[in-house]
C-alpha cells in the first residue's frame, strides 16, 4: 500500500490528507480522532476523480475534525496522583492511591483505589494497565460470545481474540478469523465495546466496507452510530 500526502483546497483552508491505494472497489474517507484524514482509493483510480470526491467531502471533513477537537482538552496525559479522574466502562472514577505491601486495584463508591508497594507514576501506570488488560480479556470475550449468536446463519466460527494497545484503531480483523481489540476500549461504555466487536464480526461476513457490510451492521446493531459517537466522545 503506497502512502502519499496531498491537500484539499476549501475556501482559504488547505486540508492535508494521507492517500493510499488498495484492492478495494470504492473510495473511502476517514477522519481519525487526532484530526488525521485518510483516503483509501482503488488501485488505478484517476487522481482527478479522487480530488473531486475529496473536495465534495471537505465540509464534512472539517466538521469531523472540529468535533474531535472539542474533546482533546478532556484527555490530558495522566499523572497518577490522588483525585485524578480515570475512565472505566464509560464512567469517571477518582483515583485513590494507598501505599501497601501488596499491589491491587478495586472500585468502591466512585473511587478507583490502587494499593501499591511503590507510588511513583510509572509503577502505578503499569499496575493500572495490567488491570485494564485483565478486565478487557474477560469482558471482551463475554461480549464476543454473546454477539456470535446473531451470526449463526453466516456459519462463522468463534474468532481468535487478541487484546493489545493500538494507536489509531479500536479494532481490526483478518480474513483468517483473528480479531484484535484495543485495550483502551475497556474505558468506553459497554454499548461502544459491543459496537466495535459487532463491527469486526461483520467483516468476517463482508470483509470490505461496502453496502452489504453496512446493511448487515445496521440489521444486527441498529444503534451502532449512537455508540460509535459515544466511543469517540469518551476516548478521542
């Protein structure tokens, strides 16, 4: 996949975008939470057609970038100090740090309580990251198992599930039936996690983002747009 950087002129604004080519049949435009614009075009597509399509979506692109920009101030780098708020399953919890002989985490009355042998930020971050992954491993598998019931008629087996940190994606899948989910999803509402898992399962039926894919997603999870928006609002 060859990547190039181009620009859309829209009034006095110049919008940079990453252009890549794949074997897909239609052109796709995606605005990432960090404001990056990615355009994926079919191999052999005419550059003039790509530019015209991109310009026709310029207003929408600017709206999406502005939308994501509204939430950037809400997600500063964590300092891991008492009273700092942390997300878990879509809810904010205040961090309470207690020095102790053993490490542990529990949620109690709106507080995320970390007991730890060492209370430096790096150590606390590692404890919380491991806890998130443990919780995600259990919950994501439960949601995946339940969601698979709706896919029985499509005769797809239970995919192999991997959970790891990803910089720019909430989830991905392969044609061989492997689904990868971002650990950060454990911070999102449960409905948003369901949306991502169902989205990836739909890819096992229709691998590309074509009309059949979206028809299936609409059928199996009609409220997906609501939960997608909540996900982007919470974790952008």
